[in-house]
C-alpha cells in the first residue's frame, strides 16, 4: 500500500484559481493480533491508525512499549493472515504476532478494546507509576552533547522527510548516535507511531536498550513519547515544539534529558540539563 494518495483539488492563490493534483498522506488502520506458539487462533490486541510502511517495526515497537515484549526472543514471528479467503486489502492492514509463553501471558492483561487514533499514544497510561516499575531505576547515561550538536538535528530530520516533503502531513521521529549521525528515521501520521517504528527497528535487530543516543520528534513531546524513550533506554529526547507538563514530570523521574522548541538555533532544556554542555552567556 502506497503511503501517498493523489487527489484532485481546487486551489486558490490570491486572485488565481486552478485545479491541480495534491498528494495526501495515507491513514489506514493496522490491527495487531496475537497468538501463542501453540497454534491457537489469533486474538485482536489493538487497532492503531497509521501511515502504511514499516508495519512490522510499528507492531514490534508498540508491543515493546506496551510491555508485552521484553526481549527479542519473546517475538517468534510477525506475519500477515495466511487464510486465502482474506482479501488482499484486509491482509495489508493486519499483522499477527506469535509470542512466546511469557509474552503471551503479559499480553493477556493488556489487550485494548479501543482504536488508537493517530494522535493517541499510551491511551490510558496516565500515571508515572504505571510506566516506571518500582524496581527499575532512572536512566543514568553520562552522554553529553553541545548546543551546536542539537542545533544541527532539525535540519538533518527535515532533509530526510521524503513523504512529508510531498504531502506536508506527516510527523517524523529520528534516532541520532552520539556522533550526531542519523541512525534511523521513520515517518507516520502519528508521532507516536513514528517513534514506535524507530524503536521497533532496533528491537527487531536486538539493539535495545538503545543506549547513548538522541531521539528527535517533529511536533510536541507528549507523555507517551517520553515513555517510549525511557523504555528503549534513550537518554536524550528532543522535540521541535513544546513538551506537556506530564512529559516534563515523567522525564524528570525517568532520568531523561528533555529538550523542547529545538528550532531556529534555540531550545529549552526542561530536565537533567547536565547532559547539555553550557556555553558562555551572551547578551540578547
């Protein structure tokens, strides 16, 4: 399924009106079903609205963020429905995750009965206590970055947003290494989905916790983005827009350096500012 859909529009610019083709970012449901390795029928776990593409990464990242998957061996396979009676359109919007016994047990108490919209992340995990177990400490990374390191990230993000450049309708999440090099970037109609795709890619290759790195998201930094960064072990989270109050509170508790309004060579550091090097003060 293509992530871009053309549509005819009537466009007006000043006194000029024309008909032309516009490009829209596709938004489609993805149903994630789960079953155990014993071959029992798959049961629906959650349906999330997403932009098609990298669906396996999205499913793995979402199940990891929800606490269903703890390690790579928990996920035995990710497949489309095999029933020949299922239409190609439905198959394109369904993934079946086969889980090991422990992961299947964890999933049994977490199944959602609602559809996650493109603006919804944790959709119900509203307390910090539900995100940070009492036996898990805050992140203790000694990673430090300079202001110039951070200033460079939004430009690197925009340069790689190929679908956004055509539609103007997608968010992006990007993971950068301690050297400032882009490690992964994913786009989606929902910023939480883009984050799940980035983390899911690392999970599928056995690279979580991620370690010393920076996660940059377009738009704002909500509570659910901080939760996903903490789960993946990412010590620095930056956003081009504002964080929410609960995001700041969670980042502080989780040991995450939270940077907001990262654009036009400026930013705010809301928590754990020790990871961002100081520069001599200048008169404004």
